[in-house]
C-alpha cells in the first residue's frame, strides 16, 4: 500500500469534513514517523500538541499493555484505581485542595462539561474571545470565536458574547453580574499561537471575582507541560475556577478532563453529567505514565530551556517576522511567504509542521524532543525559507 492508494481509499470511504491528507502515516518512534511510501519525517506537530511523549513511548506502551490485559473498562457505576490516582495527581497540580475532576475523551467535551457546570451557577451568559477555539460540538462551537466554523451551524446556544482577545477593556464592557463564565485560552493555539498581554489573566481574574463569574481556562492545547508549566496559565499567578484539558493529557490516547476548583468543584450534582468512556482505566493509565515520566525526567525544565533557544534562533532567520508562544508551542510568523506553502515544503524536506493561519507556522513537537533534533529542525527550516524567498 502506498500513500496514493491509501488516499484514494480515504476519499472514497471517509466524509469530506477534513482537508485531504497529504500522506498516510503507518508507524512512529519518538518524534520520528514513517509514511506508507517508507519516507521518514521528524514530527514537529505531535498530532497537534497531543503526542506529548512522542510515538510508542515505552512508559506508555507498558502502562497501556498492562492495563488492557488486566481490566479495560468498568463504566461509571464502579470506581477504578487509575481514575482516582490520575484525579489526585491533577488536583495536586492545581495547588487547590478542594479541586475535583470530571473525565471525558476530548477537548470539546471538556468545554461542554464546563459550559454545563456554569449553568449550575444559575446564570446563563458567557463571554469568550474572538478567534478562540474551544471545539466543534454545538455547545463548544457556541464558545468558539471563529465565524467561519460557526456560521454554517447557526443557531448556536444563546447568550455567548465574543470580544477581542487580550483586550481587558472589551472584557470589562462585556462581563457583568449576569455572566456565568468567561472562557479563555492562556495562549490561543488554533488561531495562530497568539499570546495575550502579560497582565491579561490577572485582570480577568479580578474582573471575574468582582462579578462572581467563573473563570474557565481552556488549557486543552497549552496544558500537560506544553508551555513548560502544567497548565499554561501558571506564569500569571492566578487560580482559575475551572481548567479544561485534553490533547496531551492521555499521551496520545483519547482523554479529556474538566477540573473544577474551590466552590466550583461542588456545582455538579448526581445525574448532572456523564460519559461512558470518561476516565477509562486504559486512557487514565496512559496519562499517569505520561505525568510520571515528565516529573521523573524533569521535562518541564528542559522544555523551558529549549524554548529560549528555539525562539532566539528562529527569530534570526531572514523571512521570519516574529516567534510567539511558550515552551514547545510556538507560532512562527512569516514576513511574506504563505504558511501553507512552507508547511508543504517542510514536509517534502522531511519535517511535519502546520499552517495555523495564512502567515503562521505552528510547531508543537513531543516534549521529549532532543537538542540535536531541534538543531536539525532549525537548519531545515532555515533552508526551506531561504530556498522559497
Ligand atoms: C483542540 C482544542 C479543543 C478541542 O479539542 P477536541 O479534542 O478536538 O475536541 C478545544 N480547545 C482548545 C484550546 C484546543 O486547542
């Protein structure tokens, strides 16, 4: 089977909701993946910030194999040690002793859960950011601030207002004592790795406190060590009311979480929400293995150091306008080249990245990426840009 044959079969049997895939990936190890034609690539997108320890990581393989051959699924009628252990780890990371977790499978579901939780405040209004991405299901899409994704599916749920990202005055005008929740990404990922002003989250926290509104941090893309912190907002010093996670949480397996802190942790009552697969023994085993590995190998410190180097080196490349982001979630804004062309040329040169918007290349490699692999990435990127200019 070749890439071409697989693509024909894909087009004939899968719906047209995605763009046409360029290649078919058949195996991976660390940050290296192989396509159906046998060509190898450095995966600098990591399944969009999802394969946090890369492909086929031994710690994850071991944990999942052991769990799937012991007990694979229990439903939510019964407790399971892995769900408990993972919830304890996640709540400990928040630093809030009252924090409690709800498990699901995806980012959209984590945000759906936050949306339903906010209804339990007795309020219905929500404020979110223009350009934000919170998922594709009807509730999550109502939070998503991208008109092109929303418009074909109107009407969405009422009462959601979108204001410019990073603009605290716009938030002040929109948030009132009727606001149930404000939802925000610490760094907007899908929009093109957009970083807000340094004091934005602090001010948003004060605004939500003043109005009694929940502050929901969507850390689906920025969480799990991606930015060099566990949840992407810690640099700000705030404590949110809700944190949503998915992407990297399961180390490549489908797992999402909605963590509620403080009083928000008591809002859901029995019967309020649920998910058959949520907190499944196998996916939670993968998440525990992922967290243990990141902690024992002090990966977060490494990520922070690598980010400093990457940002410095990439910003020096002629044709690069600026480099935004934190940790190993970076947006490389190009002066004049089309990001989709650069992404195609990078793939031909053996590196997977993506065009987050028309002018921005996004990279989100696995956190285990080595300094040597980063150096190789920089030199290939430099060459691709100079060949195209
Ligand atoms: C990817 C993403 C989502 C949606 O996650 P899915 O698992 O695709 O439903 C939500 N929020 C943010 C910030 C994301 O990056």
